[in-house]
């Protein structure tokens, strides 16, 4: 059993390193430019290294810790397996956020530059910002709320899956395989959508009213975020915890909306026109947004019931 676990751990480590190769290489290049020149030119800054390089570093840290965490597993070791990688994530994220990005007529930190690029993947034209004044009002560092939420959910879900399967290999207890499979599939689908959004921003053009394709992709993204968070939380809760997991999923989806609202100065992207897509009186959320939040909770509840079946 020990030999099988060592093989599993080695494969998990190599797989994580391979998947992290590109963001880590881009991160190394950016850091090298920052050390040599004190800044990074906008055209040389790959926007997707934040938060994916810090996420990669955090997950690698967690995988490296896996043999220690699972050797004599207890509450403290299990907590350390998640809190230490999260600490590494925030430390590396804050380091990268303070790198200076330079473009024509502007020098700013990555933190601010990242905010500019949240609206559309093409926010500068001949090195001049153009979409900033379309949607963004006064800058608030709270715009990073949903970025941090996405990152934390990804780190916890990926590590939860790898730790869980490592526990199965180490002990031979397959009672949690259904849940681990569901969590792993959701985490990988969500990661795939994150990467898709990173390169395309889901085909948004900088307008609040998005195309039907963008609306579908954004809705699926929100639902997957909540479902992944709910399934991860369910792995720590007792049997029959589907309702609580569903509430957590819906709450995480709502948190995503709050972060987007902060980013857009109190507004939200609209998925269409008409009553279904307009903000309800007294709320920024439209009926379709509420349906998306409920869908995340409902899907999580159904999956929880499914994985608890014998």
C-alpha cells in the first residue's frame, strides 16, 4: 500500500508540475523583467499569470505536503494541508500585484492593471487604455473579492480531490470515491472555464449588455463555482448535509455577483433585455441572476444526494 501511495503521490506531483509549467514560466519571465528593469512593459505582461501562477504555486505546495498530511492524519494536519497552501497563494499573489506595469503614458501596479483587464481581454489599443471609462468608476480594492473567491475554491477543490484519492490509495477505503469523483469533475470543469475566460473574457466587448453566448458562459461559470464550493464543503460535513452544501453553493455564487458588482461600480452585466434580465426594484440582481444562484444550490443538492447513495 505504501508503494502504491508513493507512486500516486509522484504522479500527482508530476501532473501538477506539468499543468503549471506555462503559468510558472510566464511568472519567472515577469519577475526577471521586474528585477532587471524595475517594471514590466504592458505588451510583455501575460495577464493570466494572476491568479494562475499563485494558484499553481499553492497547489504544488499542497501536493508536496501530501505525504506528511496523510501519514498520521488528524485535524491539525488536515487543516495545515489547506491553510499552508492558501498562505503561500496570498503571499505570492500580493508579491505579483505590486509589480509595476508600464504602457504609453501610464505606469501602474499589476493590481490596478488587472482591474482594467477585467472588463475585456483587449483593454488597450496602441498601448492606450480605452475601456476603463466605459464601466469602471472609482477604484476599490474590493474588486478582487471574486478573484480571491475563485482562487480559493480552485485551490481547495483541487487539493481536496488529490488528498481524497490519496487517502483512498493509502487506506483502501473506497467509501468516498463517488463524492471525490463528483468534486474532481466539477473542479476540472471549473478550472477549464477559468482558463477559457482568461483568454476570451467570455467574448465580452466592454458593454454591460452581453451577447447570448457570453450570457450562457457566464451563467455556467457562476453555477460551476458555487457547485464546486458546495461539494468541497460537503466533504467535511456529515452524511445528509445536502441542504447545507446547497446553501454554501448558493452563497458562493452570490459572493461572485457581489464581487462583480464592486468591479462595475454597483452594476452587473446584463444577459438580455426584458423583465427577466432587468434589476428587481431595490436590487441590482435580475430574476435570471437569482435563478442562477438557485441553480447552483439546486445542482449541488442533487449531486450531494447522488454521491450519498449506496
